[in-house]
C-alpha cells in the first residue's frame, strides 16, 4: 500500500467537501485500492463543450482531482500539503453521454514530487484520454 494511512472510501468522501469544483461537475470518488484511486464524472450539459461532446478542460479537472487527492493520501497532512504543478492530457476520442472514469496510479512517489498516470475511460471501456499529473509536496510552515 502506498498511502500514508489506510483510507476508506467513505472517509475520502467525507474529506472532499462540497462548495468546490467537484460538486457542480458531479465528480465522485468510486473506488480506492492499495495503489490506485478511481474517480467518475458524468458527461452531460455541465461537462460538454459547444459541440455537445466532453470538454477537454473537464477531463483535466477529473484527472487532476484523482491525482491531487492521491498525493494527499501519500503524505502526512499535519506536516505537508500537495498541489498539482503540471498536467498533460491527450484527448483521444469524443464522448457525448454517460460517465467517464479516471484511474490514477503512481509513476513516481518521491519526497517532494509525485507523478501520476491517469487514463480516462468511457462507460464502454474505451480509452478517451491519457493524462499525467505532477504534484509538488510542500512543507507546511511552522506556527
């Protein structure tokens, strides 16, 4: 297990508060494993671009949500915090409805940098985007 402690899915859902970008986009955590996080988002008018297909920016929000939270789960939150510093996304095929699911797994977990591989799949199992997120781990200032 790569996590700082043994997180449970319900605990993660409690940590993710409302009144942020996750709520209006319908993003939800659906599965935690010993070395992965799965996050899902609906494809509907909230996440469409003008042509009625999934907006690439919404895909990036989904991927960054998965990776940033995975980084938070790897560190002692009393001493550090983690923030996304770089994201890349290759959008491979359009989606017009249903859900997309991001599965986040580690490429590198260092003391100051985490890199995450985040493929995004449609309900039919087809890969619709391939993302990678780098997060920086920063020490909290002493009080």
